[in-house]
C-alpha cells in the first residue's frame, strides 16, 4: 500500500460541506464552543463539517447551512450529488 504524505494521520479528515477544504472540528475551542455555537441546529443532526473559514462565516451568519437528503450543504444552492435545491435548516 502506498502511503502519501497526506496520510500522515490515520484518521481521515472530513471535508468542508461548502468548499471541500479539510474540515475543522468545532471542538478545538472547547471552552467557548457552547457559547459560540449557534443553537439553531436540531440536536438530531450531526455537527456539520466546515473548514475554518466557513465556521467563521457560519458563526457570523454569513453562511446559511441547509440539509439535503443525507448531508449538509450551503442552503439554497443546488446539491451537486442529488441535483436538488438544498433546504435551509
Ligand atoms: Zn469551507
Ligand atoms: Zn445532496
């Protein structure tokens, strides 16, 4: 098996649901996460995978997330997988 430098960590990185960059777990700011994370996400949905930039956008309401069939996406854009408009949360 060929191991590239991108596989330095065994844990696969999630991709940002908006731009596809490596996602950043929100738990890195554990002490402030509870206060800074918006409460609009229904608890039954998983935490969205977002990169640093889009977490910042999301927290400042510049980014509207939506839910497609089984994944997050940018609301009111067309899902490239399912070819339907992503519904806002
Ligand atoms: Zn992003
Ligand atoms: Zn979709």
